[in-house]
C-alpha cells in the first residue's frame, strides 16, 4: 500500500481575491468556490489531477523561488498564450530535455510552466 499517492491541491496566497479569481480563471479555465477558497482545475479534469486554490491574505511572503510548476505539453504555445492575456513571462529555458519558463500572477506569485518527454 502506498501511503502518499499525489499532491492533492496547491494553495496560493493572494491579496485581492476577486482580481486573482479573474486572472486564474482566464489562465486555467475551471472554477469552484466555497467562500474561503476559490479552486481551479484544468480542461481535462482528470480525477487524479492536482488542483490549485487561491485564498485571501493581507500580506504575501516571497519565497525567492518558484513555488510550483504547471506541466504543459506545449511550452511554446503556452508561452505565447499568456502574454496575449497580459501575463508577464520569462524566456523559455532548456536543461537536459526539460523546457520551462516562469510567469507572474497579479500578486507576483511565480509559478513555472514545464514540459518534458513523458
């Protein structure tokens, strides 16, 4: 028996819940809410898919590094998609067959998009 199978949900602090809800909805496409958190998932909505939740906070502590990665099958396409929505992105980097870039939400949270052969 495996005790831990996967990450279930990633929680992201934001200072303006409404603004961030609109931003993440535009980037991730699916939303659910319970009043304290707003959850997002992806188009496939696979039952084992990791979810993303945003929650309201007054102050965000900066980590100084990327907190999590989004896997994409098309780094170039996603890299073009985000700036069309006025999202700041870094250049695409490549290391050992992995291609990735960082982007920034309205609060400066810095997720990364990554692609590699599965």
